[in-house]
C-alpha cells in the first residue's frame, strides 16, 4: 500500500512531469462522467482506468479524465460514421 505522498510521487515519476499529479477519488471521477461509482470501481478492477491503492481507497490520476474523454470521442465518432449511408 502507498501513502498519498508516495502515490503522488509514483505518478509524477511515471508521467515524467514536473508538477504534482492530481489524484481523484472514484466518486469524483464518476461525477465528471455522470457514471455510477460502481462503474468506476469496475473499470479500476478490470484495469480500464489507471488507479493506485492508497490505504483502503483508490486514487485515479487526473490525466485519466483526459484519456477516457478522448477514448469516448473516438468511439462516438466511429459510431456516427458507421451510420452514414
């Protein structure tokens, strides 16, 4: 298990950026996408989104918001283009 400070350092080292990585709780991530928190927890379990266990709870890097948003945009573009006659 990582402490919050260790988790932030781990994410910063992994991302290679100079600032501190912002970490979100699963319910914060869920609110952003208007998802149920259990959906976010399932995504964590299935590794659809990156997360770190801090104590007994999970933290999701804010960079996952951007990645998941872009992934959703690509899927909706594919779906829309497939319906064009």
